[in-house]
């Protein structure tokens, strides 16, 4: 397994549309919020199910949600930490302040600071969002049931774009209702506001000094869940963390982190990868940002002048200077990623020794990671197509480019599965004290393996079973045409199969949330067997549909990076081989 990868391909729907702007919901740091008093309950009363008027007592005060159209209750934008602004910028999150009266939780919060994603790969949108963004959302069935499993969703977006909620297509209502679970989605600091490691910011506190503030935000959200989720009918002793893309990467890092120990009991990682880096890389990047800021604001006229000025500044002066800068000034110091779409190129997941141990994901091979929990790991059959879909070179139909498109999509998606799924499953499963690892591959929409895509025309060829498509099925949103990804693939003819497969996938997840084993008692669904390292033994369940029915089978196929590179070199002629390698060098470090 290669552990220090350049990770630039971890976005989902944001590649295709701009993030919607949600209503701002923060307040100034350190101040209590005075809100409308509840006519139903005093602040000292504790609410348990049923939930009259969706009023709940959490540690910080009373909140009031509402019933939605999907037979669920929802509470939006609940603060789980103080706003990380001013002196709290680039520090570990602190517990949210209390408030008086009852807080209305009917509007989603603004996303954390990021560039607005653009449909054009080469363009950078305006800076959106807010540093005051550490809020989460809760859905639960509109029933009296208590002791429900808890499903905590960590969004993707390369750790530089995205939000707990990006639109109706990733609401937690359907999965909460069908799985009879409490669903939580959380924001966390992104980009350089979430991962920044200048030595002048160090205070002697291991968490404040880690640089991994985005990871610590997620951990703080999990602490909030442990302390408060019982008030929503959830079981704090049965928490599953799950994420897509960079969200899955965050799931993997939480398995590594001793700071997260005991905060979750199961995990789901969709289309993730493994990457950590030494703190020295973060420190070098942060020093460069300081020099850029000094030049950009006119303090220094050139790089040499900036270095001389920085050398004369004390650590306290540097820390105050960095914290005085606006997010716009800070983001101006970063370049866009190789794929654009609003993502930026920046270092994250520092091996600080406190949040992320030294050696990073070597712990998966040695078995020294602390959080050994049942886990589902998976990917889509044609992951890479989502990233190629809007690439200008492939906009128009062309015989040569279409052939190159197929090659990149096929081998690139296999590489994704090998590195982010199969090799991870193989490593984890080799440790006797690691609970069962379950693996899936999402095939719906794929035109490979000799079968036609259920998506008609050129969209089926170009998008297929792309990155992030499986999330809509796991969330019960496979038929939601408001989803900018599934809107491309929706037809009357393929609707029955999509819905049937989505229901089956949700039923597997529901069973996993309850028991840690996705094998479901639902009649007609095949047994989802755990990964077995022995050759020709069951390894991966395949999710597809045929006609109006789900088509779900077990497979013994296992992919390795080395095997894929060898196969590609043997099978792909020039000039396609060299052209494809040019694309892969943007996404992978080629060993």
C-alpha cells in the first residue's frame, strides 16, 4: 500500500454544480444567544420521546425542530462548538456556549469557508461560506422509538469544498425513516482554516498544535453526539461514522486517531483513499503563506523582503498577524487544484503524533490503530468518469478521445478500488482483533463488462457508475431529480430498477447500523459476506439492477495496484498509454 498520495480527486456533486448558499446561522463567539422562550417547556425540563413540537433539551439549551414531509423530524444547524474565530482560529474546537430560551433550528447553516464550485474545471468561483460554521443537523423518524442506532455523515469535497447539506438530495430523511435510525450530518473546517501548521501558532497544547483542526471538528461533533443524541432517541453506544470521498478519508483517519477512541462503534468508507503527511510539509506550506501575505498587503516588496521581515517577527507577532487576516486574504495565497472545480491545493492530515500518529496508515498494516470497528468499504465501478465528465478535452464526440476516455475510466477506476478498497480491506482483515470488513462495488449505470448501461445515450457512456452515484442510492435519493448527478441518468425505464436497488442498499445499511453485520433478514436479498484474504474466497458484494429488480451477487475478485499497472502496460497501445499516464500523474503518485 502506498501511503503518501497526492489526493486531488475527492469531490462529488460539486463537480457538476455550484454549492447552494444556505442561510447564515452563527452568532458572535463568546456570547449567549437570547431566543424565543418555549411555550411548552422550561429550560430545565428534559424531553424524551415522544417529541412534542420537536422540542428537545440538549446540553446547551432547548432547541425546536419540525416535522418534514418524509415522516421524519429534523433539527437544523445545531451548534456543536464555539465559532472558531479570532483567538480560536487554528485551535482545537471548544464546546458550544449555552443559550437562553428555545433555539429555533429550522434553517441550514452556511457552509464553511470555500470557493464556490464551478461547472467549468478551469474556473474558480467566488469565496463563500463563513468561519462560523461548526453546526450539525439531526433527522429521526417521527415515531416514539428510542434507543435507535446513530448514523453520522461526513461530507466529501477534497476537504476544501462541500457542506453537511448541499441540497435535498443529501438530506437524511429517507435513510432515517427506512433504517429507523437517527441521522446526523456535520460541517467541519475546510482548506487552510481546517488544516494549517505554522510553528508560531504552537502553544504547547498537543491538540491546539496539531494543525488537524478539521479532524478535531469531526471529533468534537462526535463528542456532542455522545452527550446529546439520547435526547433525540438515539443510542450513544451505537454510533456509525460514514463518509464519501474526502469524508471517507476522514473516516479512515478517525480509525487511526487515539483522540477519537470510544466515540464510534462502526464505520462506512465510500470511495476513500489513504493519505497522511509529515507535519514538516504543513509547516513549509504555512511559512509560504506567511510570506505571500506579507507581499500581498505591501509589507514586503518581494520574497527576500518578506523573508527578512518574517525573521524579525516574534512567534506572538506572527500568530497575531495570521489571525488578523481575512479568509479572502488567506485563500488568495493558494492555487487551485489540478482539477479546479473550486478545490484548492493544500496539505492536510498531518502526522502530528496526537491526532494522527507518526507513520500514519502504516498502522493499518501493523494493526496498531486504536479504533478497530466493523467497517464497510466500497467504491463505484466507474469512479473516474465523474472527474472526466466535464473535462474540456472530452466535451465533444471524437473517436480517439472516446477511446482514451474508456481507457482512463477503466484503469483509473480499478486503481481507485485497488488502493482505496481492496488493499485496505486486505490489510485490516489480516489482524485477528479487527471485526469483519465488508466490501462493496456499485455497478449501476456502468457500461463495462459487456453489458449496456441503463443510462441511455452519450450520458451513459460519459457518466455511468461514477464517483458519488452510490450515495444517492444509500440515502434513498436515487429517484430524486433535484440531485444534479442522478438528474443526468433518470429515465422512466430505469426508475423501477433504481428504486429497488436503493431500497436493498438501505436495508443492508440499516442492518449494519443495528448489528455491525449488513446481512439482512429481508427476504430475497443475498448474504453479504465479509472480506476473506484467502484466494478465490468471497470478498465483495456487487450492487446492480436488471429490469425492475436488484441484481446483487458476491464476487471473489481482488485488485492490486501493481497488477493494474502491469495489465495496463501490456494491454494499452501508444499513444493512448502515454496520454492516459498524463492524466493519472495528476491524480496518483506513480511509484
